């Protein structure tokens, strides 16, 4: 997978109008069609054949001169009905990128096929600005087509009540659809979803694992002050209860020059600045995880923090 990512990232910045890109393995010549350059059959690892069969992937061999990247590579070995098709030498990648090249880096979407006994569906929803990828992979006599049909038709990517559900592993939360996902972070035991909306209002939802070890000598109020941004904004904390657990609420305002500079930059074009800070931290004793929701907003409270906290599932 590392090789896979490397080739995509290496290829895109080097893109020129001529359709020739330089990768660390050599130059590729793409094909122009329908407003996009395509680069096909890019080797991302050595063919897993002979002695390399069932061994960790080895780097792809490099080449001299320009490699023609206009034709598809072979399918991976699979059954077409009862007939075996494809070749083992199939560790190739296909990359599409807009023509002419975008002025600034564009998002990169990966598509990893599900295999032979599988069905997949992918779509981009303009309403919530999210891409959805769904795959069903079966074994033996599993009715993959039937399950896929039922599953795909049951997926709704945005809700009807104006709140979008977001999930990162088993962290499930909801935010108003006016907020867009700005960043996400996943480290061992730590998850973070970061949202913003017009006017520079920001919302973050975080979760730490092993709360009994992570929090150890801190109270939840101290966690809000030290591990979250409570103290930076002079937040006063008060005790509360969330989903039946002890919680700390914090309320403050942007204080430091740096915080104001950031808020002013984020508020560009808007009359108000997101200078009001609110935070909430609670520990779920049922699943031993620690949660924090923080909000930087412009106006008087709309009860937004409470609502996000209420919709953030813990146990
Ligand atoms: Zn949607
Ligand atoms: Zn809980």
C-alpha cells in the first residue's frame, strides 16, 4: 500500500501539459481523453510470481525512457463464470488527473477493487459534499448480488433533519450539514474529526481510548483545561452530566493574539468572528473512552454544543 500511495503522489506534482510525468521508477506517457489524463498499468510492486509468490511486496523495477501508460494492464486472476481469467502479474495502478493540471493540489481518491465474488458502488453526493464507497465481498455460495442490492439501496448518505452523521471507526457523531469536514486524524487510540463552516465557526470532536490510563491523574475538567483548548481561551469549567457520565463544560473567549489572528483569517469575508469558545469533556465508563467536543462560534448560544454532545454516541 505504501508503494501505491507513493506512485500517485509522485506522479501528480510532476504533471505537465505534454502528459509525461516523472515517477521515481521512470517517466510515464499518459493518454488524454474527456478532459482527463489517464495513466494506466503503472507497476507499483514487482510482479508477485516465481520466488516472490506469497512473500512481502518488492519494489517495482525502474525503467529507462518513457513508458507507454495508455493501455490497461491484465486483470488479476479471477473467475469469469467458470473460466479462469487474468494474470498474476497484475500489480498495476491506474491514475486519472484533470487536464489541464489543477493549479493547487486536488484530493486523491483511491479505488481498491473488491475481488471476484464482490459488488461495489461509489458515488459523490453534491448535497453533503461526500463520497460514498460501499462494497460487499462474499464467500462460496453467498448471495452477493442479493445482499449488495439490499445494502446499497438502504444507504442514505445524508439525513433529512439537517444533521449529517459522521463516523471514524466506531466514533459516531452528528453535526449540522452547514459544517464541512476540514480534517481528520487517526492515531493509535486517538480519533479527531474537525469541521468548519462559513464565518470561521469550527467544531472538533475527539476521542481517546483507554480512558482509565490516559486520563489517570486528571479530572475531566483538568483534561478540558490541559489537553483541550480550555485554558488557552480562559474557559471557566462547570460540572455536568453527559449520557449518564460525569462531564465538564467549559466556556471562554479567544484571548491570545495568535488565536485572534487565526479566527480573523478563517472569518475572511464574514462580518463576525468566531471568538466564543465552548467545550465539553466526558469519560464513558462503559467503553473506557474519553470524549471532547469543542466549538468556536460567532453568535450567542444556539444550544449547538449541547446538541452535538447529545448526538455523539459513546456506549
Ligand atoms: Zn449526501
Ligand atoms: Zn457512555
